[in-house]
């Protein structure tokens, strides 16, 4: 008995939020390195203009090639940069009578 295998292709919906994030990050990294879209094309063979506008999906291989050119890893690409948290600590004072390093000692007279 022969069996036939039926393949059903399921179209996965496009994740617009992810596409926009990738587009933004790629453009951000390219500009931070001072690279033009033409220079990226010359170095990698990848036309990034439609990718950076979120028009085209990108393969993992292409993303890896761009990350390599931009000097980052895939892990770093998807890891958001953490900004230092602001504290409510008071500003240091210029008053020499107040010591930030230690409390003033009192000496009995």
C-alpha cells in the first residue's frame, strides 16, 4: 500500500511590531557606524532600504550578515539597551562643612 503525504502550507501572519523593531534597529546601527545604504550593499550584497522601511521581511542569514557588518551579535541586536535609572538622591553640595564620605565625629572636650 502506498501512502501519499499531503503538505499543507500555512501562511503565518506577518508580525508588524517585530518588522518595525528590526527595521528601526538596523537603521539605528547602520547610522551609528556611519555607513550609507550603498556601502552596506557593497559590503554585503544586501539592499537595506526596503528592510529599513519595514516593507520587506528579512531572513535570519541576512540579519546575521548585517549584524556582523555592524559589529554586533544577534543576541545583542534583540537585547534592548538598558538606560541607567535616575535616582531621587539629592545633588552633591559645594558646602565644605558637609562631608559626603563620613559623618563628622564629635570629640569630648
